[in-house]
C-alpha cells in the first residue's frame, strides 16, 4: 500500500507536474543563477510544506514534480514559488534591495498536470528532459 501523507484530518497523496518559463522564454537559467535558483526553490518549497520530488532547470524553463498538501491551492503554491524566487533573484543578481515594482523574472502563466499513478513516468521524463530537448533541437535542423 502507498505511503500517504497526513494532516490532522486528512490522508493525502497530491502530486503535480509543473512547468514555468522566464519572461519571453529567454535562455537565462545557467551558471551561478541556476545553482542559486535550485537552492532557493527548495528552501521556499520547504517553508510551505511543499516537497520537490523531482526537478530540472533548463536554460529556458523549469520542470518540477511537486507534492503539494491539499490545504494549499496549486495556483497559490506556484505563485508563491515564482514570486518569492523572482524577488530573491532581483536581490542577488540585480542589486535590488527594495522597491520591487515592475521586477519580473517569470512569465505570467504556467503548466500544471496531476501526476496520479504515472508518477514514475513523469519523474523519468523530468530527469531526462535535457537530453530529449537536445535530440529534438538537432533533428529539427535536418
């Protein structure tokens, strides 16, 4: 039997495949920003009781398999991760300490899909996303 997580009155297993992109899908997630972003996303998720089961940072998008408690709406969880990480990026890499009006790192939308019983397949897809993207980029030139 599955190991379900529990809250005071709930037993649950809610997993989601989430993808979001930087503004204008710019290829900016590399180097020190990539390492910092991975750390900050894990820290932010932990603060809300969200677990990042699998994640991969591509140059122009982020793939994650998240376990989100049912007391938190998926849109709130993703909004929190995107918003707080954008502020952290502005502080560290853009030299901004205050007045974050107009600071946008992430595009407005995101993709989300429930994982359900296909968790192994989704996690495998996220793990090998980079090699699949390279394959499709090379074959598109043919």
